[in-house]
């Protein structure tokens, strides 16, 4: 997929993996619309890379439609990267009783429903584009899961379930959209340097940093963005989930 001059939507672009992806794609020549609910974070990112801001909720059809309209105004929509997500922690039964059902529902709404909402609306637009040579490709949709989908830890039922759902929709979506030349690929990152991690206590951060086997460090957001570029460059990557995790398998 040729990114230079192509329109791109990146969700969750106000910080972390999404911010790095928006900035990397902008440097690669893509015309980026950066979407996030965090208006302040979004403003900082777009000021750095020149992306077009779109404040909104990925689980809201009107918000996503507006962001896609903004992207389509910049050129053919060839790439969408779903980075929006939340990672609340709660035990099935904790000190205060059973897991809050509303928290579980909200996690699924943002991480899974939001991802699918963006995917379906973007794919509807991509299939109307002119196919590009040599394979007749029309677009690429990159989703973000997590290694927690396979290695879910105590307190991660909601998060792990939502990310397992993202992995589960990847192959059937890719198979269905193959007829119109749209690829669907998911990245399952391990432990990365993001604001989500920075919010943890120092002791918890130290324990987490010691986990990856090699490289024995946390991932950098720009390395996630580099994987997005690699997916765009290699047309054989389709319908699969790629772990980006330094050989890490999370302990219970």
C-alpha cells in the first residue's frame, strides 16, 4: 500500500501508540486524521505532525462518520489504524464484591465495539475506491489487540475478553473483505512505554519492566508504528494477528 498522498485515520491518537502512529504516518507522506476523545492530547499531537484533529468516540457512529468524512476530504482513504482502547483492572470477585458489570460493558464497548464500528464504516468507503496495482488493493485496516488476549492476567477479564474479540474478528473480516481488495491485520502488542503504564505505582512499573526476555525492555510506541508501516508494505500480511512482545508471555 502506497501511503504517500493517501488519507489515513488513526484512532486513539491523543497519546501512546496512536500518537506515535499518527506522527510516523505523517512523516511517511500520509494525510492523517487523528481521532481521540482527549482533545488536549489530540491538540498536542496534531500540532507536532500537522494531522487533522477529530474529537470523538469510536463507538459512536456519528463521530466516526465525521472523522471518516474529514479523512476522505484529504484523499482516497487507504489506511485505518484502530488504537483507541482502555484497560481497567478489576477482579471477578474483589474486596467490594462482584465485578462491576457496567465496567465490563464499557470496556467491551470501547475496545471491541469501537474497533468494529470503525472497521465496518471504513471498509464501506474503501470498497468504493479505485483498486491499486499490482494486486487490486483498495485499503488496509490495522487493529490493536494485546498479548493479554492470550495471556490474560488476574484482574484482566474485561480487557482480555475485549482484545480476544478483536483477534476473533480479524480473520472473518479479512476473508469477507478480500473480494474487494481490503486487508485486515491485527497487532497484539506486549508491554509498551505508554501513559497507561506511567499511571501505575513505581513498584508495579519496576516489576513490569523486568518481564520482557529480549530485548529486555518495554516497547517504544514508534516500534508499534514501524509495524504498521511494515503491514502496509507487505501485501501478504492479511487476516492474521502479529504479536509484538519481545518473546514475553505474561505470568498469572
